[in-house]
C-alpha cells in the first residue's frame, strides 16, 4: 500500500495477517499506518483549527474488535484498541484544557463492505443499516462519548459481563 492511496485501494489492502509468515509484517505495518497513525496525524493537523470553535467534534470510528480481537487480523484489532485508548485520552486532555472540542467514538460491528470480503457476509451489518443506526445514535445522544451500534454491544461488553472467552472463541471460529 502507498500513502495517498484511494479509499478503495486501502480497503483492498486490509488483509488477514499470518504472524508465522514474514510477509505479514507489511500487512501489520499498513494497518498501523492507516488505522492508527492516519488518525493521530489527522488529529494533530486539524485540532488547532477546532479548538475554541462552536460545536467542534473529533469523531473516531473504532470497531467492536477494539474490545475482543479477531485473531486473523491481530494488528488491525490492536490498532482499533489503540484508537479507543487514544480517543479516551484525547477526550480527557481536551476537557482539561477547556478546548471545547467534543470527542466521539463510533463503535461498529462488522459491516458489509469490501474490508475483509464482508460485502456478502450474512454475519455483517448492511452498510445502510449501520449508517442509519449510527446517525440515529448521534442524533439521540448529541453529547455521547462512545456510540456503540447494537450488533457490536455484546462484543463491547464482553469483559464487563464475563463472556470474553466465549466471544473470543465465537469470533475465532474455534
């Protein structure tokens, strides 16, 4: 993958990662560059323009996989976990500085896109359904910090409700 690639090219480059195959390192590095460093770089670039503006919002899209990883995409899952942590820290720093910038994290489940070939998956959420629900959550919770679509809720809450091992097993297909 190259920097500046179009969105479709980026999605096509998000591949399963085999930790036993040296070629997986490039996949891991691409996931970190796009999912984590891309978001961090955009935040640093635009945050000075947002501070002090009315209704300024930084919105990060993580994943249910931030909370229970998909073992065939370990670095992808790890970047979403790191982005969740980054969003939490950003929210606290901005509130402490009185910057007036809201930080919202949107947590989808799998969505029917070309990412990981999910476009035809019955287990994945239709894109229109995700967008409708996410926009509804934004309207219904205008001061929300973490907006979790319903299909992602059982994964998001797996640690808190004691089902982590069961959810990990289910996600793993084991």
